[in-house]
């Protein structure tokens, strides 16, 4: 059964997209944004910081699973 992990550790999904979905065995993430959990955009930050934030968002989604 498809489930969307819920956590306050990642920014809210934009539009009709989900931060992540799971069937209990596989976690699928896509379209990770450059936002921190409070919604602030990191668009002007260096690429290293943007990448770190995206990976932190993926990690938080996996932990919520």
C-alpha cells in the first residue's frame, strides 16, 4: 500500500508533489527542493550547501518512513 511519510523535518511539498512515497519496502524521493523546513529558499547559497540541504531532506523523509 502506498504511503507518504510525514515529518516536520523537511519543507512542505510544493504543488501536487510528494516529498517521498513508500510501499513499506522501497522509499522513492523526487523533486527535492532547496528549502529548509521553515520554507526558506537556499537558492543563492553555494552548490555544496544546496546539495547538503537536499540530502538532509531525503534523510529526514527516510527516517520518517
